[in-house]
C-alpha cells in the first residue's frame, strides 16, 4: 500500500480490524479541484505519473477531495519522477454567476473554471444549458422572451470547453462532455431567468412614486402594510434605485374597484441593506392587500446629452456624473431620451464620436414596462471604475438647426445646417423643393421662402456638405423630420432669401442716414433709443470699425419710417438680435458715422487690379455693375471691361456682394477668404485712347487695357464719324478719301458700338469678338498720303542708268573745251593765282545747270511733267498700279539765272593779285 514499513492494528467491533500505517500520505491538487495531482508523503510532495491512469483514477482523486467527478485528465511532461496522473475535477470547482445585470437572476454568464471566471461563447449555446444555469442559481428556468437580452461585454477570457447539458442536469458541472474544445469566437452568453425581478418607482420624478416590482412578464405593487412598510424598508428601496435614502414614505389605500396585484411577500430590512431583495421575508400582515407603498427619496437622477440635443449620454446619480457604456444602449432608449429633452422624437445617424472618452459611471440601464423616463431605469453601476467601454452617443432630430451666415442681412444668405456641432453648407440641388425652402425660412421666423440665391463668399475648404434632406412626405414642416445626407464631393452651394428679408444700410460708405430695406423699399430708421451700444453693433456689422457719432435728420419732407426699433443688450451676434417689435414714436431719422472706411482703389489711374484696403478682390460674386460703381468712384466714368488673373493658392482675398441701392463699393458686404475663381482688374472709360496708324487716317486703333488694338469694322453714322475725327484732333471726317485696298482679314477682340444716347465716343468701346474681318479704317480732314516711288523692272533700271551716263559724258565733252578757251584768255592777262571753288568745279567739269537737269528729268518722264512716289513702306503694297489712292504729283520747275564759270572770283584772304612768279 506504500504506507511505510510499520503498522499498528486496532479492533473495530463494527468494521473489523483497522490498520494505521507509519507514513502520513495525502492526495492534493495544485488548485482548488483542478491542477497537477501531487501525493504528499510525510510532508514531502511527489508529482503523479500519467502512464496508467484512466478516467476511473481521476474520479477517485476528485471524489477524495470532495470535488465531484473528473471533467478531464491529461498528461503533462515533467523532468521530475512522478507516480500519478494530472487530473481536473468537477464539483465545487465549477461555479456560475450572472454578471452586470439588473438583478441576481439576469446578466452575462460567467463560469469559474480552474480558479478563473470565464465568459461563455453564445455559439452552440442552448436553452437547456440556460435552464441548468438558472436552476443552479435557484432562479427557476430561463425566461422565455421574444427579445434577446443585452448585457455589457465582459473583459475576461472565454471558456474553451464545450458545454452540453441534458434536461436532467441541475448543475453546470454535469454538462462537460469528453471533447475538450468549444467554439472559437462569438458573442458572450446572456441569460434572464424566470425568477428575475426588479424594483421600480412609478411617478413623475426619478426618485419618488409608487413602489412596484416587475417579475417576469407581470407587474406587482409592494404592500404598504403598517406592519412591514417602514423606514428601513423604504431606505432599501431608495438605495436600490440609487436615490439616496427615504425622506418620506407612505401607503396609498386601494379602492375596492381597483384591480391590481400586490406582491405576495413582505420584507424585514436592516438599516444598512442596499436592496429590497436582500432583506428577510416575513409573514404577511392582515392588511397586506389593502394599501400599496409610496416613497420620496432624497436623491435625484438626471440624464442629459453633453450638447443639449446631441452628444455623449451623461448620467448623474448620487451626486456623481459620467457616461454610459454603449454595449446595451438601444435606439429605443435614444428616442426616449430625445423626447425627454424636448429634442424631437426621432434619432439621426451619428457621424462623429466623442474625442475624449468620459468616465464610465454606468455600465448599463434597464427599463420596465412602466418606464416612461430613462431616469426611472434600473442602473448597473461601474463600481470602482473597473469597466472600460465606449460611451453611448446620441444625435436627436431636434439638434439640426438652420442659419444664414451673414451678420448684415436678416432672412437671407448662405444656408447652413448645424449637425453634431458642425455648421455644414447645403448643395443647391438639395434645396430645390419649395416645401423645404419654406421649412427653413419658417424655422428662422422669416416667413415663407422667396427664392434661392447664389452662395456668397469663399467656398469651404474640403470637408462635408449636406447634399440633401430626406424629409418625410407626411411631415416636412420641421427639419427634425428630414434626416440629412452627407457627401464629400464638390457641389454648387446654396443660398436662400425669405419673404421677411430685411437689410440695414447707410446712405454713404460708413456714414449717413440709416435705413432698412424691406418689402422692396427703403424705410428710415428712427434715432429714438439709439445709444453708443447700438451704434457699435451697427458699425461692426457694416465692417466700418467702431462707432464715432450720431445725429438726427430733421426735414419737412414726409419720410416713411420703419415700423420697428432697435435695443441692444450684451452678447449680440448682429444688429438683428436687437430688433424689437415696438414702433418708435420719434420721427427723426438717425444719421450715424463710424470710425473707419474701406479704401477702395484701382492699382493704376482708371485701370488695374481692384483692391480694398490693399487686398485684391475675387470674382466669385463680381458683377459688371460693380465695375461701373468703382470707375465712377474713381472719377473715370463707367467701366469698359473686366480682366481676370489667377490668385495665389494660399492667399486670402475679398469677396463682395452689392445690392441695387448701393452706390459705392464700400457699402457692399464683403468677406475675406481663399479665391477659387480669379482676381478682378477693371479698365474704365477714363483709360480709353484713340489713334490712327497714319496722320488723321488709316486703321483705327484703341487703347483701353494697356494695349493698342485694331477694332472691328465701323458701323457709324456720319455724325459719329465726325465725332471720332474730332476726338483724333483732325477737324472732321473726309468722305472723299477712298479706303485702302488692304485685304487682310483677321480676328479682332474690340468694337465700337454707339447709340444715340452716347455723347462721348469713349463710351462706345466694348469687348467684342469678330472673326474674319478687315480692321476698321477712318479718314479725316488732314489725312496726307505718304510719298510713293514708281517701281520699275530690273531691265528698265539698267537702260535708265545707261542713258544717264551718256548724257553726263556729253555734258563733260561740251563743257571742258569752253572752259579751256576761257582759261587760256585769262592766263594771258592775269597773274598766276589760286583757283576758287567755282573755278575748280568748272575745271573739273562737275558743275551742272539745274534747268538742263530738269529738262532731262522731263524727258525721262516721257515729257508729261509728272513723277510718282511710293507710299510708306509699312503699307506693303505689292502692286502700285492697283491702288486707287496713288495720284500724280506735278514737278514744279523754277526759272533762275544760269550759273557759268564766267566772272571774277573773289580772292581768298591772304592772296594778293599780281603776285605771279
């Protein structure tokens, strides 16, 4: 028996002889009912060999240790010498519990296995298994309900063993088959048993009302018997509801006709009991069914959302506040909470999650059939903050609010909707329905919608937009019935104008008479009640700095006054927050002056980049009428054309929007931001200049955008041609001049279009494209044709050169003898001297008489006395004979005395006659 070497026999009359061995031998497991089997001999432990052990040996060990039967046994390698197997036992080693539920008999199943509590996979779990668990916990069978119970997710490991109970099993240790492995992954098992019961309070307050008990599908009411309903029992109810202690308790007498079920148990609670069901039960008193208990507790429970109608669920219990785990939160709870908070009766999809996770105060909360408010729920508290989870997050339909993003106008502007704390623009396509437009205007107290308008200002940089609102057909009178649809794509953004549109303006930029534009007309604003506070608010809205001064305008003229008044308080967003319905009695118009005024300029005189306080302007909302206003402000008449250039990618520019009653660009509303379009440059009439490519005639050129340009053909009346010639400084139009034969056809970008209303020709300049036309020409008085030279062939040129050469030779032959004869005569009579320049010319034969040369040219021109000159080389005429504008010019020949070599020459200084050697 391996119990030592000595034995001490003893006699037992009932059982025979007993032996007591000298060695002390016991069997142990390293854990309670599980682990490595060890044999302790006289205080020394020895491991167990696994060579020959079977289920039977394992059962013996478990039975000896009062651990039931063995679940499994397995061999493990060891370097030590052993004598027995490794074995696991059932019995008290397998315990069950239901965690994180509203009572002892409901919650998430956990099985204690090998000393650790483990969750159980829901996969392959059966109702028979649940019945066994409920029976082991004295909670009856599983409660049959069409709705699956939800409990918070646990953080522990999952059991890897298969659990298979039969209908006869009363404890879970009977449900482990020989196959050791269970499912690999699924949700954890949650169970609600038949004996599950909870306490609730029915009333208008979270911590007061009639005491009820919900047991399974039935509702009961706690007896208010004087023999059992006392302070300690009332305290236990308040503690169980996390409502402090009972400040008052009473009993309500039941009418004979009232048919309710009174709970059949009475309780005897101690002063420190935390739950009614922990109290001892006692015998019912004689008046048990005559009254029902009511209680007022000292505590208070509140449930809110962190941002009024959206955000993280925040629960305050017993003076502590925190979040609720989302594991057990349901849409029905969200709807109930939204109704409680007055935030609509539907829930919208959440797109964001809280960035900072709050402290989890409540693991879960459970309603009963009598629950009308979430504060009446039963709470499972996160004791010692051991559970970590995501917080419940709700977006109520009532959280969606519209607004117009402009501080100057009321009931008009860019449409934005608030969703989860973010203001998102709307796409124009999503705002096409008139009913939806009316809904937005009416929610903003702006009457019905009038029309959609263009989005003003810089487009949002990326991010989400609302592409449409899915309003229900039955109730589209509130945005709470219109779940939004989001997208990140680019779309045309929407603006909206309502019928109750109002705009406040002053007659000049940042100063002048104050008026309100409403119902299509301007009405004077009374000075009554206006102080510096109202003035500061208006000047800021007008983007004119601070308030400077105010005056009143007295006039005998009958003015139409606005039927409301302005009274500002602190923290107003715009002047319209100060609007009051009362009509001012004072009939004097307010005149206001602000401290600043925007500096609106062009970069050059009458042309260039548009700038406000040195910042350029984007063309996102620019209109040609704005260009006219600007040119008029700059004393440059109207605008001719706008030119657009690309902006810098990361720079901010002004966006401008003007109304019809504005006459200065500084009065218009403006906002700074990125420019997705182009920057505006304006060229005014004051920058227009005209000229022709020849003196008082030829092609007409205009410069109005820093470049001389040819223009489209003219379609002018004689009167306008006369004006144009006057503008050119050429004293009238000349109809007799024939147009040049320039056949060039080009594409032109500028035209002159004048009407009878035009008094100044500069105003006729427009940007207009005409393709395949000859540029416009005009000929005025004073136009002169440039000289033209006859073009002759190469052969003719050679012949002419030959004739001219022969003529010159003949002249020399004739002139030389004459000079020799004359000189011979003089030599005989005159002393030797230096020759004068005239004599040298005669001597050399280089002198010609002008008359003879003229005659020779006359012969050269065939004797008709005419010569031809070619036009300016810039004209590039290829065929002079084809030009109708070439006219003959008469050569004028003047009679003058012939110059001969005769006559005395003046002696140069320094020479003396007669000094001949």
